[in-house]
């Protein structure tokens, strides 16, 4: 917080919603990986040259697992965003509850400054 900020302002609901949306794209990544793999396999069977066919199959087999891992990481990122938002929301509620309880406890005590200033001092005769 080198910019002089004294607190972090977060909207947990917006962050959790964004996390859900990010996770939802993981399926799109997986689908795209399968489509790419299928397209490369199909193109490998259509070409007449065995080297080109082999290269297309090799390319598809190398990239599909990487795209699948990316999909998994996207899902993890979205879930972690949602979890973090829930943790912040819970911590905020817990902190507010603690502050209110402490304030009520202090309000219930009579302070020593509430007594008369001259109490206990010798009284003039």
C-alpha cells in the first residue's frame, strides 16, 4: 500500500460473480481444444502426404493437452476468485460484529471521568 491507501475496498458480490463467469469459460476452452484436435485429425486424413499428415496429428496431440490444462487453470482461477470474495465478505461481517460488540461493551461501562471532578477532594469547611 505504498500509494498511501489505508484500506482495501472490495465489492465481494462483484468479485464472486466475476469468478463464476471466469469458471464458466472453462467449458468453452475444453470445447475449443476438442474442436482443434478433431480438425487437425481430419486434415491429417485428407492430405496425401504422409509427412504433412503426421505433422498435423502430432501438432494436435501436443496442443490438446495444453489447452485442456489451460481450461482447468481457468476453472481454478474462477473458483479461487469466488472463494476469495466469500472470505473477504465473511471477514468483513465478522469484523463488523466484533466492533459492534466491543462498542456495546464499552458503552455499558461507567467511565471514571463521569464522576464529579471534586469527588474525594477535601471539601471546604
